[in-house]
C-alpha cells in the first residue's frame, strides 16, 4: 500500500490549515494571496501570514487548505519574490514538502517547508496546440483557468487570448 493511500494520524485533528498530514512528497502550488490574519484554530490570538492557493484541491475531492507561513517559510517567500511585502507574494509557484527535523520549542517534529528553489514551470502558449486545446476544454468546463494554471503558467495576454477564443467559438456555435 503506497503512502498516498494511507491515512496520516494527524488527519484526526482536522486542522483548518495545511499540515504535514496533507503533503506527500514535493507538491507545487500557486499562491493566490497572502494575508495577515488571526489564528483560525482559536488556540491563540496570534496573527499569521497565511497563504491561500489558486488550486482548490490538493487531490481529487480533497480541499486544499491555506498554509501558515512561519518565519522560515516567510523568509523563503521573501527570497523567492525578492520582496519582504506579503502583497507581492501572489501568483508565485512554490514547492511545499515535509521536513521531519523542524524545531518547535524543545521538540523536533514534522513541519512544512517551502523549497528555496522555484519550481520548474511549463509555459503554455498557442504554439502548443494540444495543450492549448486542452486548456480551452478545461476553461469551458470550469468557467475559469484555475485547473489549467495549477499545471502550467500562462502570460496574462495568453490567458485573455484563450478566454476570447472560447467566447468567439461559443458565439459561432
């Protein structure tokens, strides 16, 4: 039985945030926004840098939760974006993995880390006709490009072009 099909013991605690129980291997996500917000667990009154993602699911049928960016992960985001401002961290693709040697007080435990290396990103352009047509199918199905942008990157111009092509094809049909 693969680890992906097994249930991590932390799943029982049902955290509102992404945790080591959710991540298998290295997973790439696109940051939709980072906001400074109060702890949703209501265990503290602390404010956290909280990353929300473009992708809606971590796996089919499993909602992708927001991720608390601790100091280490916030510094990594600063390095990846060349900006200390959380408002500048949107649209960045990151790779999240579980580090089993995270120090929390006197304890060493599993924790989430953002890779300091930007993930290799595939760019979708109209020149890639198969990918472009698949993106159109996904856009018509979903009404947005979230599923497409979870797998590839596109310039704003190409996103607009793809949506316009879909609109033109709908008008003709």
